[in-house]
């Protein structure tokens, strides 16, 4: 019932929230894994200066420790309900990572994930993006902002468009249609992080963001378990 409700939310307003997707014990384990796999990378602050932020890119190519989330049957059912994959093409993992919004980080522009491709999708999106909250999402710490209903629009993005901040508790899952306008908010706290584990799927006939098998070598890909291999 929850799965159908989330699919309905996404279809109607462009995003859906699966509350308590994981319990506290699993979130704690993922929090430890985020610390383990994050590396310091340079980002731009609101004042134009450089800031080092611990985050991670293309997780699926470097570790198997998040595979249970990336292939969780509930997540897959929701993605299939939105992407409507065919037997011939299926759907693929396009990107995975650890997002970390820290105080002072420059806010990205409103964008559509589907704009990775040169043509706007009609009917069903090319992509679906999911964020598993590791820390609380609130307006103070830069919760993801969305424009409800924008997945149904075909005009250029208006940066002045009114947004809604998505409030999440640790363990909640935010899932967005790839056409939905969204951006990370501004973290105005003094010292709080806003971390999330991200997995981004695309229709099987689309080029994944990190290329074939998310950039893995043929040898590495051949050794994968079937439950993750089928999405690469």
C-alpha cells in the first residue's frame, strides 16, 4: 500500500516520500558507511571561496556496502512504477553517491535531472532520483527544495519559481521524477551537516551518467552478484 501511495504522489506532484524506509539501526550503519567512504572534495562557498566537503561519487563502482539499498525491492518497485521499464531494456543505475550540504555551501540552481539528455521526456521520465536521509532534512540545514507539479511542465526553468522545502527524518526516502525542478537548500546552521545517500536510475536505453557499468572494468563487473549486476 505504501509503495502504491508513493508512486501516486510522484505521478501527481513530481516527488514522493517513503517515511521510515529504514529504521534507526540501519540508518546508523549507513551513517558509519558514509564516514568510511566519504572523501574531502573542493566546493564553492556562498562567498566564492573554496570549502572542503566530505562526500562521495559513483559509490556503486567502488564498494558493495550500499548494494542492499540500491537494489531494495521496495525502491525497485517504485522506480518501475515511474520509469515503466520494458523487458528488452529494463532500467540502469546512472549515478550513486553521498551528498553532504554543509554550512556556507553555495546553493545550486534549480534544475531537472532529465536535462542530462538533450530532449525533454514525454509521458514517462528518463530518470528517477532518490535520496535516503542520513541526517534530518529541515529548512535550516538546506533541505532539498522542489517545485510541485513541475514534472508536467515543458518550458525552461524559472529560477524565481516558488519552491517547497522537503522535511525528512533520518531513514526517510525522497524519490523524484527526473523532470521535477529541484535544488539543494542553503544550510544556515552553524555546524550541522545534511547528509544523504543518493541513487539515480535511468531507463535502460539511456546512457547512464557514469557510462557502461558505471565505469567498472569488465573483470569487476563479471564478479558482481546478480541482484546488482542486472542494474548495471
